[in-house]
C-alpha cells in the first residue's frame, strides 16, 4: 500500500522524454517493424496481397512499379508502399 511519501511522483518530470520512449505513433519509415501480411490490401480495399504481387511481378524499375501501384492502390498508399519497398522490405 502506498504511503504519503513512498517516492512515487504524481507530477510531470521537468525534462522531455528520450527519443522513442513511449511513442504511440511512428511515422512511416522510422519504425523497423514490418507491416503485417494483408496490410496493404486492407488499406487499398483489395481482397488480398496477391493482387499487388501480380501487378508488380517482373517489374524492376522503381518508377514503373510506382506508376503501376498508383493505378491499383491510389497515390498515398502507393507512395507509402514504395517507401517500405525502398527500405528493403519484401513480402
């Protein structure tokens, strides 16, 4: 049971949090966690990730891949997908 002076502070500390401490949101590209399987399909309203894989199968030029993804997913989702793709994440 807590006493009146047991060392537990009930006020904010006078210094800011350390970088990455108790963050609730990581902007895309700053977290090392890979999105879950099906994330991109769910975000774009597709039935599964296989449709995305089929659309970019055999393509190697990042500009062509992004143009294809913009057509399939929309600009914002395609841009975020390419950010992850350039980080080396493969699904």
